[in-house]
């Protein structure tokens, strides 16, 4: 906690963004939009985003808002454009976003490799865009299918076991002093954005057209490929994690379930094993 408090002068504006995300999840659309506007304005003033980046955010959100009203080829073009917009933001390819480097070459433990972390401005925008384009991701109230959920949950400890066997991670129990800022960033800037895009949006869209099996597998593979910069092993591990989260989302129809699974895996990785890997 003391180290988190020391970060507050640098990270306070992200607390506005997190509140906007929580408001969106609670279906308080007007409050979420107002808070997002405040965050964008503050970010522009303090130099986290440029006018060009602000325009890109506005263009993407406006386009996403119009997507549910489109049909036919126009809808297809719109969804392709949104996917490309999201991928560009997620890969930090859009200029004008000055993501804050909050951790620089730190170690989670004595046996862990160096770790650098940024608080992103660009990636969280994906959550708001796909929620506008596919609002039904928060509206499902179907009963939970436990025969589907249980295998999804079982994949998470299995993945840790495979990682240990392959030497990709080692046991190292304990939390670093920066665990709280890691948790907030990972939950809201990473897991929520990725699960909204890959499960709430892509998996749902593919499932609605070609069936659940194809939707879950395709979204999982795409999720794995999105981690290609970390090497082939990370692509494989991420694809398997995506499969578990995809089963969790399909079994319940609730985005928070896949977000919780994704975040729990990442946080347990930090708390119980070498993070991001061994030295």
C-alpha cells in the first residue's frame, strides 16, 4: 500500500478511467461517457494523448456506436474497420498515446526475470468501443452450463502445471511491493479490454454466424496470435488460456466470468510463480 500511495501523483487520472469502466459494466451509460470525457480531457491537458490520438478515439467510438444499426455489406465493412482499429490500439501502433512507464526493470522476486509495466491509455479504449458495437455482451441472463464451465476452469491449473513442467515458470511464493498497482492495471487495462474484445465481441460475433465451437476456438487462437511478440511458446500458452476463458464466457454468458478467470490466472502467476518467467 505505501508504494501504491507513492504512485498516486502519477496515476490518479487512471482512477477516473477505471471508474468509467465500472460505470459501463454497471450499465450506467451516461455516467460512463461523462467520466470517459473527463479522463480524455485530462489526458489531453497533461500530455498523455495528442489531439491526433483524441481524434482517433472519437472516430473509433463514434463508428462503434453506429455499427449495431448497420446491415449487409456496410456492417461487414464496419466490423472489419473496428477490428483493425482495436488491434492497432492493442498493439500500441497508433501515434499520439504516451503510455506511462510505471515499473522499469523490476523483479517480482529473486528468481524472477526483469519486468517493465506501462499504464496504457490506448488499450482500455477497446473496451468502450466493443461495448458500443456489441452491447449484448452485458445483457445475457441464461443459466450457467456447468458441464462447459468446469472444463474451462480446469484449464487454468493445468496450464500452470504445463508451464512448470516446461520450465517456463518456477515456484516463487510472495507478492512484490508493487502488487496493487499491478493488479489494478492488469484487471482494468489488460484483462477487461482483452476479454471484452476477444470473448464478448469476437467470440460472440463468430458464434452467432458459425456456431459455438468455431467461435470459441477461433477467438482463442486469435488471442494467442495477439501475443506473438513474446514468442511461439507464449502464443501456445495464451491460446490455451483463451480457450479456458472462452469456455467460461460461453458457459455463463457473463463477461465478468471470463475477466475474473483471466485476471485470477495472471495474479496467481505473480503470487505463486516467477513472473513473467524465471531468470
